[in-house]
C-alpha cells in the first residue's frame, strides 16, 4: 500500500467489528464495497459454521470442513483488515477498542458480535463433567469423550461400570440437543455396531433430558411431537419435564414432577443454556449498556446501545425486542440479517441518508434428527420427515462459506448416507488421558485374558 | 458371539500386534482370513498416513483426511479385535503383554510395530522451541505456530521482531524437511500473499538446514541437486553442510565448516532425527533384545528377535540388515512389505509350512517439493519435475486407506491446485496462548493506531 493510499484510507469512516461469527462476518462482507475502512477482530482466525458443530462432536465432519479462515473469506475486500486478538476493554469516549498486549484500535462505528457461551444456571462446577458445544475445542473434547467411552467399555469386565460407559445423557432438547442425541444414536446403533468384540454398541442408551414439556419448545407442538417420535425411532429415550438438579461423580440427578431420578453416565453432554459472552459485561460496566438477566445487551431498533449511537450489538449477544415482542432467538438467520442490516445502516449514515430500523424476516426454523428425519417450521407450512430432511441438507450446504467446504461436506454426507460410516472418528488431544481417567475409575476391573497360551510352532 | 464360537476362537493361535501404523495394520489386514485370532493394540484409535502429515501442519489437509479409524478399517475381519491402550511391559516367558490399568493379553505370536519418535541428539531441551512431526497433535502444534507467527507479525510495529516472526527455519533435509519447506514457501509466497494488511508474506524467509552436503541424502546426487533447485525456485534458502549446534531464545545457531551463523526465528521446525519408540527399551530391558545406537531392535532374517522366535519387530522400530547391507530405511513401503510378510510367515507357521525369509522389493523413492515439482528415484530410472509430481500424487492417493479419504484429498488438492488456497488453516487448541506468548516477547511494541477518530454522523 502506498503512502497516499494509506492517507486516503485514514480519512475513511472506520468500522470496527468484534467477532467473526455470522453477524460480524456478514457485516464485514457487505461493507466490502462501501466507502469505509473495516477492521474485523476475532480471537480465532476462522469463521465457524456453528450449526454443524455437533457433526464434528460425533465424528461425521472435520473442523476445517465447517470453518473458513477469515482472511481468506475477506481477501477480496481491499478496505478490510483482520486482527487476531482478544478485546479486553472499550473506551467509548475516546472511541478506542483495547486488545491484550497493548494494542489499541480507534473506531468511528463499533459493531460487537461476540455471541454467547454455555450457561450452567449457577452450577459452573458441572462444566467439567458435562461439557458444552460452542467451539471447535468443545467439539473435539466431546468427540474424545464419546469415543473413549466405547473404548473403555470394550476393555472392562465390570458390568456396572460398562453400563455407565454405555449411557450417554444429553441435557437440553433444543435444536443442538436434539441433533446431538439423534446423531449419537445413529453412531452407536449403526456406525459402530460391527466394530467391537466385547460390547454390543446397539445396547448403548442415549437419554435426552428436556426441562420443558416437549422438545424443540419454540417450534409448533405438532413438530415437537414429530421430533420426539423420530428420536424414539432412532432409539433415543426422550424425557421431557425433566429438571436436572445435580451432576456429580458421573451421576445425573433430575426431577420429573415430584419424582427424583438418577442416571449413571460417563458421558454427559450439555446443550441446555447460554449466557452472554464476556463482551456483554464490558459493554455493561464500561459503556453503561443495559443487560438482560443472561447478560445480553438490550439494543435500540437500529441495534445501537442507548446513548451510544455508534456502538451496535448484533447476533446472539443482542437482546432485540423485535416489533415490541419477545427477543429474537439466537440463530444464524437472525445474526446474518442483522449483519447485513449493519452494513446497510452504516453505508447510509456515511452517505448521510436515512435508514430504516431493523426488521427480521422470519423464513422459519429447521432441525434435523437423523437420516430422512427432520422438522421444518415455515409458519405457513410445517414439514417433517424426508422433505424437511432434504431442505435441511440443502440449506446447510448452501450457507457453508467456502466452495470447497460445500464439496467436502457433500462427499462426507454422501459417504455416510450410503455406508453409515463416520470417518472423522479420531480421539485426539489428550487422547490417552481421557481413556485412562475413565478406566482409572475402575482400575483393577479391566479385562484380563488368562487363557493358557497355545504351543508355539 | 456365541459361547461355542468363543471356544473355537480361544483355541486359535493368537497373534498380538502392537501398533497400527503401516507395519501393524498391513499385518492385521492380511491375517484377516488366516486361521488365527488377531488382537491389534494401539494408543490411538486410528491409523495415521504419516507421509502426508506435513500437509496437516501447513493447513492443506485435515487430520481426519489422512487418518482412518482402526476399528472401521478392520471391521470386516471377524477374527480381529482392536484394543486402545498403552503397552507398558512384555513378559516373554509367560507370553503376556501388559497394558496400563491392569490389563494383560496373552499371545502366541507377538508383532511389535510401534515406530520411532523425534531425536534431538541429546538436546531434548530443543524440543520446546523446535517441535517435530510424528503425530496429529504435532501437526496441529506446527500449524498453530506457523499461522500464529503471521498473525503476530501483522500486529507488531517492531521491525526486528517482525523479521524474527517472518523467519521459518526447517531443520533436516530429508523428505519431511524438504516437503515442509516447499509447502511453507507456497503457503507464505502464494496462499497468504493477499490476505494481510501490514506485512508482505512474500518476504517471509524459509530456511532449510541440512547437515549433509546435499538434501535428500539417500537419493541419487542428480535428484538432490534437482530438489535443491526446485526448492530455491520456490524461494526456500537451502543451506547444506549446516550443523545445528544450539536452539535457544528463538535463535538457531549452526556451523558451516568453521563459520558459525545465527538466525532469529520464532518458528523452528524439527525434521532431523529419529530414535526408537519406548517399546524398543522394553524389548531391550525385558526381553533381552539387541538394540542399535538409536534404540532400534536388531532382528533376524524372519524379523524375529534372537532367541525369541515368536516375537517379531517390523517397520521403523526394526533394524534389519537387509541382504547383509545397511539397515532398511524407515519408510512406509518397507513397513507395508514387512507387515504383509508377517502375515505370510505366521500363516505358514500355523500350517506347519516352511516360509522364506523377508526380502525387500525396492520400488524406489518419491519426494515432493511443490506444485509440479517432485523427484522420483526408481534406481533404473530417475525422474524430476512434472511427471515425478504426477506419480507422487497418484501413489499417495492410491495408498490412502479409505475411499472417502481418497475423494476428499483429491478435492482438497484440486482446490489448492486451481486456487492456491489451503482451507485447513485453523489455529486450534491453545489458540490464543501461542499468539500471546509470541507477542509477549515484545509486549509494548505492538501496533497502536493513534489517528484521531473521524466525526460520527
């Protein structure tokens, strides 16, 4: 870049975006041709297609299949810089975003789109035994635990311990919980069914616990019922109105009405609650933004914070009482539309034009349960089964960011469809540690072959 | 499995294989129809196609693209069990292999194929700053360091520190070192060239240090020269007769003859030496096997250990003075042939037939440097350039274990070929830690934008 260009660039309105998820990335992409300078800050160097993260956790897809390097996606936008780092503070008066290690970036407009993290409703100690699913590392961790449980079950002779290893509890019956439970059932009952010697993986129990009286609570009741039936057909035990009260020593305790029940399970997966990411608190403490009870930022009709017309919050982190109704759900569709709206709004501001307030166009909701099993709630039309499954598949491939990701995901899904195989079933990271921790619980109870060796020729 | 089958199975000759690499896996596959019972033990739940590991380290392929779950690969072999665990001892008298957590497995024949690990020639403290490349975790670690160095360089204003971040030193000019250096050059000079704002990645220096007087020492001299020229065309600085004497504080010190030189580099990759894996010592201490100076086990013409006709060592862990000459190289081709030979030998023994001793059929060697650049040494024929590259590509896809891996690798390579993109460029695991450690070295020297913010409309 020549010095004169640098100067030109310096005089442009500077839009700083924190977070490269659906909200932040779509805003950045749409601002690529606007007469502004854009800086996208993220702790990660890639955009993650979170709706398919459960497929990484269950060994169907690789992390890179659903992740796209931010620099690569934005390479054509010559007005855009990408900074990898962690924002620790915002100074709204000086219009400066501060990162770790003494890096500061000035902004004219700031878009905060850092999303949400797991919420254990005040029981953070559960997170160790019941990990959640928000990042690639979370997915790798879940995958390691799920696959290690089968490996440990294959090795033990202690039948009670074996049972605990073959129990998989998914907590939370929203889309992520439903998709996780369905895929886990397919993994155990089909993919792995002829691969072990000492266990029958078809006997693995997949138990889905949901606090409300039906799964997929935001969907129409008919679809909740259809989803439940599909799950049960796959072999998932669906327990609704089940409030988890404790997770300790690999035992899940929950209440169904007055009844208290317990399940021994080495693998417990959390898909229940979300709370605002750390930037919510920064905006509350340092900028004076109003937060809701899970820490999300309450925004104006143009997604800005009250009294800060140049600081916007979009995506899952925003609490936007759409049309005066309840907050919009934390979905990719909402975040994408808000990201595109941001680009539209800022371009209008820079050109000193009027802009409309944000209006969410609800195209409906989709959730997949398994092979040929999905539900689609298009408001005017409700679908279930094969057609919903086909639409789900098409939509997810369509929205994947990079062309090679679309191709690779299609091939992996085709391969899985025809062979029932899942080829990303790798136990990586702390690979032996998890297996040995599980085994250590019952060390001494492992299988010992004591047969007399045959005579060697 | 019914009880009578279990009894039948118990009377079969039991072959225990430790290690699911090329040697162990090929032995297990070939024994699938033999009248024996097979148990394959590995610390990992997958076979790893190590020759392509450098492509994971440089963001071209995903781990699962070059890894195949052992259970999936061996699912059709009904006489075969897979055990995930770590062998800690061998009792040759009782014919028992002992694993962690009190698991013991009897054997009639034992095949040890656990390969090799990095060797720092007595300087193990170098491993922290100059990681090697043997496992998926090693590759993810290298990928994280390589990509984090560019991210940190983008952020710093300290020109000396920036230079150190843009220097990449590869130590060792064997196939792995050559392939790593060539791919790193393509990554820096092509893939990333239009993705950064503050750095020109084409100015990154890739320096390959080799102790011998030419790269690819086992190849014919003409091919070493061709490989050097190809590397230099890609922008790699090739330094031969360069003996590394120290790695400390991100400085590599090496001697060229009498001259002592130093290079500042935040990223230093080790591809120089290998030593026997831990099972070599177990065989030496507990079974009395003879070891060579890097701990490999010296074997008889039938790959057995002297005085232990039912314990065999194959693959990289074996030192086999083929035809009385120097030991066979530690390549996939040697391990595959030894694995197949094992199956042949054990089947002959069980059927009380004579078996030949092992004979290695040398089909030649292949190493790739970059796009259209490879060398092939078929002894009777030496190739370089486009044709060698094409053969290399074909051979590697052909030998990949699973069909979906072949397809996905073809697509990723095709995508990379036509677009120069590498889409598995994810910084995962301790993602911010590495970046912040690198930045921490020069905290305070990072870029601070102090421009006056423009007036917000």
